[in-house]
């Protein structure tokens, strides 16, 4: 199992894991931006404590990842 994870990380860092690395970076940026926006909204509008806002933003960002990465093709 560890070897599979290690091989995937090496392929990712070399840019050979996905067919279109630019699309992966775009989807990753969308996920990061979504998480940041949710965090800031939870802080400002909802008035939550930073720890609670981070937990909410992490949950939302993590839940969005399968939808964002659904159509990515591996090599």
C-alpha cells in the first residue's frame, strides 16, 4: 500500500499521473478558492470562531473534491 502511494506521489510530482495536468491544477485552485471563501464567510457573516470556521470550511472543501475531480483522466 505504501509503495502505491509513493509511486502515485512521484508520478504526480513529475506531471505524469494525469492526462491533463493543467486541468488538475485548475480544479485544485477552484477547491482552494471555495474553501477560502467559505472560511471568510463563516468568520465574517456567521461570526464563528476561527477554529469552527476552519472546520466548516474544511468540511465543505473536502466534500467538493469528488465533484471537482470526477472527470479527471489518469494515464
